[in-house]
């Protein structure tokens, strides 16, 4: 009996120690990225100051039973204009709703005259669970608005994983992948395993959540945007003018004089019209006479454009990256507009270990089925290589960009399709040995080769750490420029040797100094494991409020 009681006691301690947080216990809190000093950021019509506040020990508590949440602790504010240092003791509370948000308002006074503070917590858990969340804190003081963002995260290692069937299927494919491939892609077909040791260009924890600052300021902090200098004086008269239209109603007494004017204008108008029509008639024959002389010189002109026009059609799509030529190719993608405001990407793109040891992973909700889109609209010219892996899900923005890239591929290399490897699982989360691909923002895509070979997988673009001749470097460069010009791209991971070649190519083409070339090279991140495919990662869209956006790549081309 004694042993039984001891066993039960130990079991109880183990269960309680592994139990997920949520019974009003404080979460591990850390700041998301902010500038080192106060900087003004334009958010819609609002001027918001970032980096002027400091977290001095804030705590976030959430009770799963009552869904109540609290934010307490000290925070320092350094005013932007007067440079005053104000010590705040926050005590905010609220309750999360069914949509996964909790508005937190002060409990009692803030202790500072004319200072207003409020916050909004955004839940990051499944089914609006707020055990993990991020909190946007807003302070209004001295006609200025300050913003501070923290995240309170639960260790995802203590939480159950995604559906076991899906994970088991992926694990099996990860371990037996080569044997399941066709003979056409035996070289370099481990497109997801080769990212096991992926090295990023910076700390993946550097960044912040998208949120909805503009809407929060209006509805939660309840402040109006500060009018810009000079605009109020112009806006007021605009509204006053219609009011002054009332006295204009007295003018209708003068219509008697107005009718006198039209008859005077009508008489000259009639005689003026015929001479104008007679003049062009005389002008036309004048132009006809020189036209008879011109054909003598038109004949040599016709000799020049004989077959040069079709040659000009090729640079249209590529060399100068004109949006005018490329836009009609992918204009109005079917049904994308209906899904333009989905909130799908949750958390970071990968599994991140914070400094305090907490491990968090991104996830995906209401995923876009990109394979179904491919089947419904084959003219988009992209193909999921391994549909049996069921890793063809992503955000609506990723699907849209892939469709545009597929169309562009068709224009640049008509014999090719855009071949896709892993994107994400339906609910995101860990995917095989990938370090990322968690929240629907990542896609593995095959390089261009002269011999398409109708491959079912990826092939290496390197031999002896140098690009092979079969790799279509010029067309690949055009695709990268086109993709980056869409403004969707966060990063594109490629092998260092391939980036070095693209740097040389851009230099030789005289493009290295152009804005698009510099921005493209900046976002091409060298990574040794991407020799047989490139890894596209897009930015968090404004509609993806729960998405964690990494800090921007370092400045410069990296060449």
C-alpha cells in the first residue's frame, strides 16, 4: 500500500509538472523587436513611436477556465519630445473572446495625469487558446502615441503534436524517400532533408508580430490620428464651402440676365463651328501631299523592322523587368480575391528556441490548398511534385505568388513548369527534418535547367562547387527579379556558389547598380544546403495578424 501511495504521489508530481500553463500562472514574457531608440513609424493615418518604452518585468496570466487575462508589472516610458522618464506600474485586465482576442484595460488609475494606456492580447493557440499570445501595449501621452509589443509563449514541447497519422506519414517518407523516387531524379532529390542544418542570415527570434495597430488605436485606445501640418486648414474650408453654397441660392434671381448671355454665345458658336470644320478639310489634303513624298523614305524604314519585332518580344518579359509586360500574364488570378483577408499564418516560420529555453513553433489555420488550385487552373503552369506527401498547403499570399511565378515561367521558359516541393502541412507545425515550413510562408522550388527532363524531384545545379552548364542562370535571374519585384518576398535561400554566379552575371549585364537588382541580391540569402532547389519565404501580409515577421535582411547585396 505504501509503495502504491508513493507511486501515485510521484505520478501526480510528474503530471502537474508537465501540465500546460493556463491556470492563471505567469507566462514566459519577452519583448519582440523594436528600435534601440524612439522612432516614429507611420501606421495608416497615425504616427506611432516605437522603441521609447522598456519592459522592466511584465507578467501575463491567462486562466483557461474563465478566459480571463491580466498584464501586470513595471514599464518605463521615455517621452519622445520632452525626454522625460516615467515609471509606470501596469495593471490591465480583460477576457478573451471567441475570435482569440482580449482587450485589456486599466484596473484603477495609471498614476500619471493625462496618460492613457490599454492593450490587446492576440491568442496564438488552437481554438482561441490564449496560453500563448502576444500583447500590443499602447500609451497615449502628451499628444503622442507609443507602442510596445511583448510575447507570452507556452513551451510547445509540452503540448501535443499535430495529428499523428500525418506526422507518421511524413516520417516514413523522410526515411525512405530515395527509394520512392522515380529514376529521373535520382541525383539530389532530398529536397526536404537537406535543410536539417539550415543556417539563417540572422537570429530567427528577431522580429515582431503583425497585429493590427491602426484598428487597435481607434477601437481600443480610442484616439484619433494626429492631423498632419497644413492639412486641417485645407480640409475645413472644403466642408465650409458646401455650407456657403446656401447664399448662392440667392443668385437664381439673376437667371434673367443669364439668358441674355447664352443667345449672344449661341450666335457666335454657330458661325465658328463651320469654319473649324472647313479648315481640317483643307489641312487633310495638305498632309496627303507630303505622304506621297514620304513613301520614298518609308520603304527603307520597312526594311528595318522586317523581323526585328519578334526579336523584341523576348526581352519584354525579362531583361528590363517591366511590370507592364508581366502584369497581364498573371492578372486576375481566379478566386483569389474571395480569400484576400484570411488570417492563416500563426507564429514563426520555424521552431524557435528562446534564450530562456522556451521552444515555440509556428502553425497554419484555414490553409489554402495549392494542389486543388493547380488542378482547377492548370494554365497557372505550376506542379506539386509529390502530392502524396500532403505538404501542399500555405497562405493565400503564397498561393497567389506561386501562380504568378508559374505564369512567368511559362513566358520565360515555355517548355518548363514551376516545380514545387514541400510547402506546409494542412495545420502547419513540424514537417519532417525541415527547420521551417511551419506556418504556410515557405515553399521549396526547383531551379531551371536547359533539359527539363520532366523530373519528378529536384536535381543539383552544382558540380565541384560550381554551377553546371545545364543551369539556366539568365532565366533564373529573371525569375528572382520578377518575384522580388512583387513585394511579397522576405527571403530566397540559394547556395552560396549560385549567388556568387548571379552577382557576377548582374555585374556583367550592367544591372548591379539598379534598385531592383540590388534589392533582389539583398534578399538572396546564401545557404549551403540549397544546391538542388531554392527556398522561397514570403512576408507576413497585413491580414495575417498572428504571423511573426522576421527582421529585414541585412543591407547590401552581399556580393
